[in-house]
């Protein structure tokens, strides 16, 4: 399916083809991936150099690069689109409290804490707003996360109704585990 999806696209969309290569191919009458696809493998080597084989394979859906399944998370958060748009801060605080609890559980399982809390909200006109606060220390407990997120919410004058609310935490470090004494 890959070639069929790519055929109508201009060659400038192929990762690895720069402006110079695109101009060179355009001068030869090759404007679309469909036209480039028809060219023999030798053409790619001759006109595109060492990257030629990569381009040849890429537009055929062949990619030998290793797929990385594990990546480091930059933040942990929760958000929700509301059933009804609102400007009621008490209602929004309830969501923040719930999110803070869920975030604490995730942080605890991953044995990390963070020091940047971000409040995200989207207005009924789909305008995104984010407010963050970075602390001088790391936190991970629900009440700590909630306190910072609540401060961020309280500092906002909600001129429009909110349709989505979210809280996240970032800037992680591994939590130090202390051995408990049996005595």
C-alpha cells in the first residue's frame, strides 16, 4: 500500500531529498513520487549518490532502521474534555483533584517525582492555554500537585467557558527510596 499512498505526493515530501536534489530531479522532469518510483535502482545511485539506495527503499516502504519501543516520558498527566463547558472554578478544582490523585499513583509506580506542574485548559472556542510553575524542589504527592495546579487555576480569569481541563507534571528525577528500620 505504501507506494500507492505516496505516488501523488511531490518528491519534496521524501525525507532525505533536499532542495538541491529536488531541483535536480525537477530539471529531469521528475516532480512526483510516482515518477521517481519508476526509475531503476542504478538511477538513484548515479543521481542521488550515497543516499540514493535509502531513497529507493524509503519510497517502497522499506526501512531497516531499528524501531525503538521504549522512550523516556517527558511528562505525566491527565486531561478530560468536559460534558458541559463551564467557568465554575469549584467544578474545575474537582477535576484537578482527581487528576492529581491519578498522577501521584503513576509517579509512585514509576518511582519518580517532578518539579514542574502544568495546568492546561481549552476554551469553548478551542483556544489552548497552558500555565506552568517550576518549583525549587521535587514533588509527587497528590496534595502537593493539587496545591500547585489550584494556584495556577486561581490565577486565571476565565473569560470564556472551559471545555477541556488537564494537569501534568514534568522535570523528573528518580525518587530516593529509604530503607525502613525494623527496630
